[in-house]
């Protein structure tokens, strides 16, 4: 069962009676932990104390006689080694799925930095929920005039880590599940923000399932949908603006319509292949590479783009494989179909095309069949072939066919 833990730090100079204000109510305490005890619900208060703090300040809390308050000995923090010790001590006191409230009012000036690292680790490593990060701003109160010190909750800044991590995950893997959830955490977001979350999910699904035609279609509205959502998120999620630009810069590269501009669409698909490859998504990269090659050869032959199997497989793929068979003397030129003869007789780059087809076929088949083939390629050979043969040959053919724009943003 999860618990609510307050993690607080004590200074070593004893107590100073101070009035704080939180949610329009005033509270008095010699140390801020006394104040937290008055307005926070919790199961355990873990009080981090150095040797001096235990001697000079801990007695203030000890005198309360509250069995939920527990002292935790930590080093002074004079070196990074001691700071790591503190990190390990605190992490060891928190369990999976717990809730945590941090207090950074007292302690060393490096404490806020460390607490944000603690929060990031606990969220990612133990699925902990950070309920609050409180700071009793002593310097903003005035003891002489009776102005109470405000209590500031800094936990929303931990949310920046969520936005950054979720965006990075989307850009590196295509998985936007976490990012979409941040946009619409409880399903009750505005229509504009909900639409942005839906568009992200649609783009993500098309990317994960290697559906470049649907990805190109869905990504067309990504920038405008995210831009509209940004206007509503300026106050609640300020980092979204910078992250939105990064998202649209990445996925905008994959937009292309074969019916309107085949060359531009081929360049967009090539960039997607390279994105898959550079992010270790070899299954998608190799699967799409074969389809792209058929698309590119079709375009090079002056034929319109088509999804008809009768054209893609029976004519174009057979033409490429036929030229490869001629090179092995397993077929004669006369036995090639119309397009195979064109490639064989007139294309100076036919050797590169054959080399790519030969390298791509076993890798793509091995990946798509999940290794369930007799004599399947080893993982190391798949990676080596993809890196050292397929990618260079793809790039060489793209340049030969004048797809220069496909190297932008790679």
C-alpha cells in the first residue's frame, strides 16, 4: 500500500519562530517542518539531519512526540560523494508508488538542485507521485512588520521533466503516448488541446506501425494543432512552446503526397527511413526501404505511383530481381520483362541497385519473419549489413537519382 511521505531537511542553527502563509491561512513554526505538519496529510515525515542539525534543531521536532516523524542521518554535503550518499539514503526510504512531499526551506543552497534530481529519479525509478515541493520563503516575509513568509509550491517545475522526457521519447521512438497524456491527463481537456493530443496519437501510431502514407497525412495538421494547443498551455505548461517546435521540425520532414509531388514524397519517405535507422528502428527502416526502392524505381521509369500489387510486385519488383538474376546467369536478358530490360540496358546505376536489392532482401525477410527461417541471419549480421551496406547504397542511389532534399535534417 502506498504511503504519503514528507521529506524535509533541517538546518543546524536551531529554530526561529516564523509566520508563514499558505492558501490564505497563517501558520507559525520554529522550523518549516512544524508548519507542514499543520496543513499536510502524511503517513511519515522523514527529517534529514546532519550531525549538527540533529544536535541543534532536531529537538524542536522531537518534542512534538509525533511517532510519524523520523530523523534520517545524512552527511553534511561537503563533496559530491557525500551528496550521492544523501541521494542513496533518501531513495532507500521511499517505496514503489508512494507519494512524496519535499520541503527545501532549510539546508544547503545546493539542496533545491538535488531535490529536483531526487524527484526525477523517484518518478522514473519508483513510479512515485510528487505531490508538492514546498519552499517557505523566509526572505519574502518581514518579521518586524508582521508580513508572513509565503509558502511556494515548486512542484510544477518538476513537470518540465515530464514534458522534456515525453517529447524526447516521441522524437526518438515515435511513441507519443506519454506526451498525449500530458496534453489531456484526465480526458477533460478543451477541444483544442484534446484535438492536439489525438493528432499526436495518430501520428505516433502511424510511425510505430510503419505506415508512412498515413503518417504523411496525419502529420500535415500536427503543426497547426499543436500551435493552437500552445496558446492554451502558455501558463500551465510554458516549456511546451520550445518542445512543440522540436516535434514539428522532426515530423514535418515526413510529409509528402505522392499524388501531388512524387519526388517530394520520395524524399520525405527517405528521411523517414533514415530517422528509423538512426534511432535503431531497423525493422521499420528495412521494411520501408524495400517499399521506397520500388517507389523510386517506379518513378525513375516514368511510371505513376501506385499501390497495386500487380504493378509493384509483378512488374517492378520482378524487374529488379530479374536484372539481379541475369547478373548471376540464372536468367537471360530476353526473359526479363519490359522494365527489367530498360534497367539492364540503360541504367548506369544498375549494379548499385542489384547490390542493394541483394543486401536488403535477406535482412528485411529475417526481420519481418522474426528469425523464423532456416539459416536466418544473426542479429549482429543484420545490424552490420544494415549499417555498412544497405544505408550507404540507399544514400548513393538517392544522390544518383537527384533526391538531394532527402538529406536535409538527417
